[in-house]
């Protein structure tokens, strides 16, 4: 078996039919494993009735994204393991494009798909994940025109919502850190692979349409506090775990700036309390998250630094554009919106 597709599911009945049907139409042979995290809707009944070819692993409790995916990876028979969110619709060549890229690059640990916004298919949702030098995770290409990001390229981390991993490397460096539960666990494992000398790629020919946040909304009943708290907590833990102590000290002013910007953004969103709860929780857990710093791999840390630096420039550019947009919209209402639509 060349490819195993693992889908974590929690109360995703309304999305599963479209997702699994798109996998039926793939041009690349594969097996499908759905890890059901103790759903209370009709997810399992739907799969038994309409998709008998799918292997369903029913869990007694919600293991989160990381735990659910790990259960699927352990059961997978493929040389490659593809991950796919349940709230997606995959193009028929989604898997074939990923496999071709991985076969062409033996040193590749992962490859991330081009995720398009389901309700606005002219715009990108994610073209791989990255970090800025301020310690802020970012979705590459988010909001850009779908016609952009046409070429394969190396990235910091694959987005766990639609990607592929080489199983032999997962066996070597370890699976997803289940302490994260959800959010930043994909950046965590991407950094781990880079430190070991492997590479992560963005695959332009692998297309997936994504609703966005379906599972977290099912857990938190549509509120964003759950996502903010976990994202803030896990981001801090991920940095503490993967980057050398001297790196954290060297970049302390930039990290402080990033934290200040995040706090300001969440305050405007009405989620500053959830953000502060996540940060406090992370500080309480740091003692149990040992540094994974590896001496003798300095060149790999410099490679990570370069990827982060390249990301920081457009990130700051976006922040500047937002400030300009606020100013222009006050001076000339409607003008900035028209300019943004033309981009």
C-alpha cells in the first residue's frame, strides 16, 4: 500500500459525506482510516451505511487532533500517511500530486497541499505553515488569490489539515505530541523534522477545498475562546520545546513584540481573557516540556532561522497594510475595500 489517508473526526457528520466521496474519486490508490473521537452524532452510522470501505477506529474519548491522528498513523499500512480534515473536499489529484513530490525528494518529511477557501474559492486558505521571528505562527498565502502560489517550494511546516508524511521518518523522530491536543502540533513536528535534517514542502498541484474550524467549533459550540486559548498555549510551548535556549534569549525583544501584537489583536476580537489563560497555562506546563535542542545540528537551526526571516518580511508588510487600510478607510470610505478586491 502506497498511501494511507487518516481523517480525525469529532461530530463531523455534516461534512463527512462530501469529504469521503472526494476520496473515492482519487486518481491515486489508497486506504482511508477515519479516527472517530467519541462522536455523539451520526458519523459512525453514516460511514457504515454509505462508505463500508472506510476503516473506522472508534475512540472512547476525544483524543484531539494529535491523539486521533496518531491512532490512525499507527494503524496505517502505507509508505506515506496523508492527513485530511473532515471539513474538506479534495481534488481528484490531491493524493497523486503529493506522492509525486515525495517520490521526487527522498529527503522530504512532509508536503502540504494548497488549501482553498470552500466558500470563497478565489482565495487561498493555506499554502503551508510557518513562523515569524516574533514567534507568531502564520498560514502562508491566507487570503491571497487562488491563482498564486503556483510552484512547489520548501516551507517550515506542512499544515495538518491537508498534507502527507513519510511514515519511515515518523517512526524515526516520533509522532505528534499529544499534549498539544490541537493547534501548533503540526508546526511542532515540522520543526522536529527540520532539526533532524529533513525537509518540508508545499505542493502546488495538490488542491483541497476547506470549510475551516469545523471540529473546534463542534467542541466549543461555535465560540472562538477554545481556539484562542489552545493556540496561545501551544504556540508558547512549541517555541520553548523546539528552539534552543540561546535562540529564545537572542530573540527575546522580537518575541515580546509578537506577544504584544497578538494580545492587542485578541483584545480587539474580545478574546484577551482566553489568550491570557492560554499563556498562563503554558507557563505552568513548561517544566514538563523539555527542550529538544540537539548539539551538533547548528546548520539546521540556521536553516530554520532563514525560513522564519523570509516569512517575517511579508508579515510586517501585512501589518503595515492593515494600518494604512484603517487610515485610508477613515479618509475615503470604500476606496481601500475596492483596492483590496483588485489584488
